[in-house]
């Protein structure tokens, strides 16, 4: 077991590297922390639709990662959620573009819950019957999301921006794609991505480190398996957008505007990528946060309401910036936004604004470390990206105003798509 002390955050990290390749990272916290958060994460998400094992290529339907997340809870004796509930444990799971996480929170019977979590992950139970029974459940979940106008316009924008990249499809897949998923596909994906050396277990909160160490030493002896070399394959995505402009009529209460910018994806080291994402996030915060001059101007002119948002999404081989707003004057809003972005925004990138935002980022990050659930999640997220959670603060400090200004030049009208939903 490796022990690391991070004095400036008052944190101690214990790392267990098992012979089977799985890693266990423990972040103990003493009183007044009474709960324990455990997360098992796997670097397999919605974007991993095409992959290669050894020299053979496999293509899976969109939504397979999310579907598998659902079926992992299927056990021969019944639904795993029922067993977690009997233990007094709050269990959950989530699928993102790049990873799947299984987690629970407990105040008692932590080791029993941990043992059952691993038993669940180690017991692939996919039958034709239970897979077919899951399809209408996931279909209803998808329909519920698609009924949300904001989700619908977001999904349409991804289709308008991307030709081939799997980011163009919702994480849950489509009603058509989930019908193609069967038990054979799920088992092959499980065997390829859910192997021991792909797993990270993060444990944060009130723990007995020695007891956990003993448990995993015993687990390691019983769970040795051959490693499979798996690699996700991404299609070559053109730089241009699919649709430059689209207007659709929808049954909504107010017109909606979405402007998407497709960014050129560059190859960066994990640390450089985090700095880039931070710089882009700072840029959008300085320019378009509720305290910014342009936000105040748009509100005063009644061009936006509280729905206005700007987001930056950076995934593997896909990056974009998305503006969204409800407005009674969508065309005037579009003109005002683009004029500001390309002709005036550089004037608001001032040292004092940058310093304020950078301090806020650092403060929010340090404060977030006190939230055990969030800390468990972002620890795993950064680990799979190839960066330690505790190095992120230094990376944020390394971002400069020039870095932020540079990110502004990456947003180009040449790779822009406009989507308007008009009220029926």
C-alpha cells in the first residue's frame, strides 16, 4: 500500500494496486464525517461504440454503455438495488460520454455493501428475457428526455455539428438503436471493458484502512484473470459542420435560439488538456456570466431571460461551445451575440476580471473537496484522464490571461451552426 500526504489540503491518500490490475484509492476522513462514499468507475462510456480487441473490430449500437449500466444491477437472485436497500445503503450509477460509475453511500455495513458491489460487478447476468424486458423501460426514459425541449434542441444541435462522431447521439442512444442491443453484445462489451485492470475504486469518508486492505488482499487472490487489450476507435470527423442554419417549428411557449461552434481538436497531454478546458471555461465565465456587461445588456434589452446559458464541452476528439436562450427576438439576439463575440469581447478580457475568476475557481475547487460524494466522482474522473485530483489546483494556477485570450481565437464563425425553434 502506498501512502501519500497532501498537507496543503489536509488529505491523506492510500493507494492499493492489486495484482489483477485493479486500483483502490482511499481518502479517509475523521469526525465529523460519519458517512462513506464508494465509487467503482470504468473508462467506458457512450462514445465507446466502436472498439478493437486484439485485431478484431466490433461495432455496438448507440446507448450500449447506458444499457449495460442498467443491466449490471440484474443479479440471478433479483434486482441488486433491493439488496442494497436491505443493507441500508443508497446505491446509484451513472453513464457519461467517457465513463460508467457505480456508487453507494453508507453510514453502517460499509464492508458488506462493498463486497456486494464487487459481487454485482463480477456477476454478468444478461439473458434474452431480462434484456428484452429492459428495452421498454429505457425507451420510456428516452422519451421522457426527448419531451424536454432543451434536451431536444441540444440533441439536434449535435446532429447539426457532427457528421460521424458518436457525440452526435444522446448518451442513452435512440429508440431504434436500443432495439438492436442483445445479451451477446452486452457480454462482449463487459468482457472487453469491465475487466479488473480497467477498474478504479475510490473510497472517501469514514473508513478502516487496515480492514479495507485485508479485504482487497483476499479479493485479489480470488480474482485473477487474463487481460484483454481493448481500444476504442473513433471515426475521422470533418472540420466543417453538417448544417449551417436550421429553423424548426415546435410546440413551445417561447422561441429558442441555439448557436453551436465546432472547435478544432488538438492533441494535448492530460495536464495541457485540463489547462485548456479551464482557460475556455474562464473565458466564457468572464464574458457571459450573469455579472458580465453583455449579460446585463441583453437582459436590459429584453433579449434573454434566466434560461440563457453558455457551455463548453470537451470530449475525446470532439469539442464545442454552445449558446442557448429563450427569446422573443431570436434574430436580434443572434446578431447582438455574434457582434459582441467577434468584435467587442476582447475588450472585456481584463486582468482584474481574470484574477477574480481564477480566484473563484480555486476557491470553489478547494471547497468542493469537502463534499465526499463529489470528491469521489471527480477523483475518478481525473484519474481516468491521467491526472491526479490534487494536481488540478496547480494547473488552474498556471492558466494565464494570455491562455484565456488564445481560446477566444479558437471560436470561429466558419464552423458555426445556428438552430432556431419557433413557437408553433
